[in-house]
């Protein structure tokens, strides 16, 4: 888990969030309102909004973030977090300590910090299959 979660309010601009991502060297920002996470935006979300959809960098991030957000609990074990990520097809899971955002766990965290390469590969494959079932179906000749 990474404890220092980068956050922004829903009215932050895409440019502000992109700057946070660059400066803090992260691929996602948790959008918080009143101290509670309400959405999550990734570097891919920003790139697609600006590059593919043609919105301006002054557009508000809340319009392009994924919501509602799926969160886990700080005390959950690795297998629970992994199952939740696969179930919801997510690569990043913010963790709550009661009402407070305590950290975030990513697929990369699971691969690097768990030391279980097989688990990380299996999770990555399961999240990808859940998110892109048509791709995997066609790859197998179905």
C-alpha cells in the first residue's frame, strides 16, 4: 500500500490534476469531497479527455473521473483486496481507515510488495479479462 495518496477536489481542472500526476510521479489521483473519496481519475482518463475527446485542460476533473469509487478497508488482507479489484475490474483500490483515506493499493503494489509474481500475473489477467471480455473471447477463436 502507498500511504501518501494524491488527492484533488472535484472542481480541480484537468491541467491541475495532470500537474499533480507529473509532480508526484503517480498515475492516478483520488477525487475527494469533504475529505471523503468520491471518484478516481487516471493519467489515461486525462489523456483520453484531452486528446481523444478534445476537451480543454481547464475542464473540471469531476466530469472525467470514475465514480462511484470502490474502496477497501485498511485491515483487509491481500487476498480480499485482490478479489475486490478483480470483481470491480479495477487496478487501483483506495483504502479507508474508518472515515479517513489511509492509502491506495495497486496491481503494481501487489506484484512488487507481495513478492508473489504468480498472484500479480493472475490478478492482472483477471482484471484485463473482466474489463475486455470481447478481446479475450476473440483471441481464443470464439
